[in-house]
């Protein structure tokens, strides 16, 4: 088989979400192009391999491969070429996944400028770079900055690819995820449904991108109190993710935590415990990288222990969670955590500790009510921006 065929097979497998197969073929393409001293194919194969490693959460390998790809592309095509921009885009994505948001933002902006200058504003690669930049802002909790590039990516893809293309579906899913993170109560469901209608048709039910959209939709259902629907969604998504991604992948851990939370809220304590413990087994392998998933698992196991009245078991779990929670997470975690700790102290007769939590509990409760009120106002505003309401003179 030729170098070009290895590379093509890697691209085909990547598009199908078959990342292990893609990595194998890209590696063979790299080896063959090195042997033939084919720098052009070597550079593009390294980009493909690095992107695949990103999907597999092999971030250190991806960085090494993509840094090499950038060096080769810069040397062969120059630092003002679209080839170099494409390699930079994959490297910027890697930086984002490693939580290097400032470096990733700078790199993605540079990649976007290069690609736009060489290929024009209406290019699939420009849309991909815009989508990557918007995703970075989402992960960095910069939601106002995220919407413009994500909306621009959607517009470009609609214009040049059409509404039935899988990349258009990915843009819909990205915007749905953003609106979910912003606490919008209406738009996420609309965008996820539209995304799945495209993705399931074009990518198939076994594609990991489809499973990730279902996972995000399940997360939205969980937040709206639709526990049965959330459980059903995660039952669909998790087997697909486990088949496509390496064991212990962050997306699998997050899905297991979400599934366990839905089961817990639906009253299935044994199922919830089983899935929290599965997620914790994977997450504990890299505590720094998986801190937020560990926090979710610890709080979940603590809540189960409280419901079973195993207060001595619950107390150390909540104490650990208190150390893990960050300022950014307090708004949606602190109230549950404080309530769980209060019950542990109260029912073990530690009344002094229980009373000591009351001021924080009252503050967290009031902040939660205020947040819900603000979220409701934001939802009304967002809905008004996306639906052509009739004017008085239209009546």
C-alpha cells in the first residue's frame, strides 16, 4: 500500500470516528513518507495523526506530533501559508484541551488569520477554526466571546455546505452546548434536536460525535429535571463512546457521572453508585486532569450515602469535595455540598458543626434563587433574539 493510500485510509477512518484505525493508518503514512523523504505527505500525515491523538485524549503525544508538523509546514510552505495555518489550528486545539487557554487562543487566532487570508472567508477550514476558537472560549468560561465565532462558523457552513452537511450539524451542537453552559432554558434543546437530525443521518448512530451530542442533550435534560429522558439518552450514548474512545477517556468519565446523577435523581441508588464508582476508577488515574469529574463523583457518592443514612461514610466524601470545589463551580455545586454536609453532621449528633454551616447554607440558597431568576430573564432575552415575535402592527 502506498503512502497516499495509508493517509487516505486514516482520513476516512477519522471521519467515521474510528480513531484507533485512523491512528494506525496515519502512523503508517508517517513512516512511509519519512522513508520516501516525502515532506509534503509527512507534514499532512502528522497533522492527521495529531488531530487523532487529540480525539483520543493522548494530549502529550498530540503536542509532540503537531509541533513537528508545524515546523515542517513552516519550513516547506512558509509561515504565511494555509498549510502552516492548518497545522497551527490543530496545535491550538491541543493547547485548549490541555487548558492552556491563553496560548491556545493566540494560536487559533493566528491560524484563523492565515487560513482566511489564503482561502477566503467562506472556507470550510475557516469555519473549523472559528468553531475551535468558540469552543475554547466555552471551556474557558468566556461565554460572551464564544457566541460570535460559533455563530459565524454556522453561517459559513450553511452557506457553502448546506443544512444537511455533518459539519453544519456540528456547529448546531456547538451552539447548543454554549447555550446550555449559559443557563438558557429554551435554546439548547432546540439546537441539539436540529443537530441530531443532521448528525444521525450523515454520520450514523455509532459515531462518537453523535454520542457526544446525545450526552450534551442528556445533561440538559438532567438540568431540567427530566431524569427518565436523561437516563435513556445516556444509555444510548455511553456504549458508543466506550466503543470509539480509549478506556478512561474524559468524555466517557463525564457521561458516566451524568448517567449516575440521572439514576440517583430517578431513585436508582444501586445503579447510581455503580456508575459513579466506574467513573471514579478512571478519573483517579489522573487526578489533576480529572479534578472536576472527581468532584462530581465524590459529591454523588456522598449524596447516595446520605440517602442510605450512612452518614459516617458520607462525611469524608463531602470533606474531600469541599477541598476540590473551585470558585467557578460554587454556583452549581456548593448548595448540594452544604446540604449533604449539614445532614451528615446533624444525624451524627455533631450539632455545633451543623449550626456552623447554616450561614453558608442560607447564602448559597439565596444565590441559587437569584441565579435562577437571572437565568429565566436571560432565557426570555435569548428566545426573543431567535424567534420573530409578531409586532403590534402584525396583529
